[in-house]
C-alpha cells in the first residue's frame, strides 16, 4: 500500500476528528463521507472493526505505512513496560514527528518532506530518514541554508502547542529532544489498547 496523498479532510471525516490538524472543511462536515454519512442510524461496529479503525487512525495520524507501523509495534512489544504506551512514545520519537512538534513544519507530511530534502540536522549531521528514532539529548536543527525557507518561517510564526519533552531555541532554530514523553503528555486521541488487542490476536 502506497503512502496516502489524497484529501485529508475525507480521512478526518472518516474518523470524525481532525487527525491532521485544524481543518475548516472538517468543521463544516463532521460526519463520515458518503450518502449515509450524516445518518443518525449507523450500525454498531464489531470489536474487530473498532480495533482496526483505531490502528488505521494512528497510521494516518503519524503517516506510516503498514510495514513501518507493524515493525515499530514489534519493537515496542519487545521492550519492558506497557506495550501500547511504549509504542506511542516511539511514534513521538520519530524525527518527522518531532520536526512537526517543534513547529518547524505545519504538518507531519510537510515535516517528512523537509527531512527527505535534507533541511534538517540531528546533532549537526544531516539526517534524511523521517523514521529516525531520536534519543534523549539529541538536538534537531534547521540547516543554515534552509532557515529562510518560507514554509519553515511561516510555520514558526504560527503559535501552536508547546510540549514538555521538547525544548526550542528560536535564536539557533534548534530543538532538544529532552526525553520520551509520558502517555499523559501525548495529545493525540488514540486508544492504543485497541491496537495492542488487534495485534495480539
């Protein structure tokens, strides 16, 4: 399955929440697409359907392909602790997600492109792998020649949520990944327990 590049609002409506960020089109139509999308009588989903839907929502939210998603889950399952929470922490530690969280890019999709096009440094070295897993203490910096890119400057000028596990220095346009976030600090509305149940079958 290729990475989804279609209309974001359509997917957001499918899950009934703006998983890609603020969306004016979604606010106008908060029900699923299709001729029966706005019907009050919708059939009850099975347990499996709920689990699958939650997995799909997480995949679209973080922009992962099926194989990437499964491999990261297996890595989380091999670690000590609560698998679902560890899995979300690993998703948050991805370089593309961190570039987005630091407000360097307006979306995860845009953050992925910045990383792929070598606009981002990690510990003063170019890293063009969006899935790169950051470790506590790693410093993410906008490359010197990229600091005037309109996409980056526009994104940084928009005030968005700050996160306790990240520290931003506007003077150097760099952010430090302080630690893996606690589950309570991760703002995404994802029920990771359903994903664990799905993969445990």
